[in-house]
C-alpha cells in the first residue's frame, strides 16, 4: 500500500512560498548534481499527488504539480466542483472538501509508490488526521522573513524519527518518519 509523503522545499525559516505564494526564490539556489539526483529520486517515488487547487486550478496554463514530470494522477482539493482536466495524459481530479477520500483514491492509484502531498494547508490537514507517513524536506539557505509556512497552524505535536539526511551543496535534505 502506498505511503503518504509531505514533500517540500522550504527556507531555513520554514517558508514554502513568499507572502504572495511565489516560489521564484527556489531558483536562486545552486544545486549540485547530488542534490538534483536526490530530488529526482524522491520525485521518482511518487505514484500520485494530492494538493491544493489554489494555484493548480490553471493546469492548462502550466501550473502542474512538479511541472507535470511524474505523469501520475493528481487530486486537487477545492471547495467548488469542477470537471477533471486531462493534460499530457495526466488526469487532474478536483475533490470537494474530502481530503481523506482524496488521499485514499490517490493511494489506490499509487500502488506501491508514494502519495505526495503538496501545500501547507493540505499537509497540515493530513498530519492532523494521522494520514502522513513521512516528511521529505529540502531546506535551502534563504531567510524570507515572511511568507507561507509549511507547518504554522498545525496546533498539535507530531513526533518524528530521522530516517535520512544529506547535504551536498548549500542545502540540506531531511527525511522523517512520522512516529505513531
């Protein structure tokens, strides 16, 4: 059965986006070949994606999670019904207010691979419901000072066990298992 993985790049002060939701700062970080290989390995583990529809609602305009690279089913959480979108062989299904159901559907699609959670709100909701198995963070050496936090508002304790760490260039890669 698929494991559920929060997969995010964050700044050292814990932000995954600037205050307007922008992530251009991610491209200001030099990545080594080893960094790129590690991120590619994690992306290769992904068999389905669950994310927020706020930015990805415009799938047709290039807002695909992971830039569409994994080519896996994507479930986008929304408060308003919308027909699925198929682009480049990938189906983007919009799920109204049922995150647990979206995760279960994604797990069924992912098989033995992982379900990647994208977005702070989605990640926090899944942590609160006990749906997350692992957290993979790529921490970059930038302080934004303000922005959209990955974990702010979680409002509960979650114990983690470090299962992998790596540092090749300026950034650090951390993988944790959620302790139940």
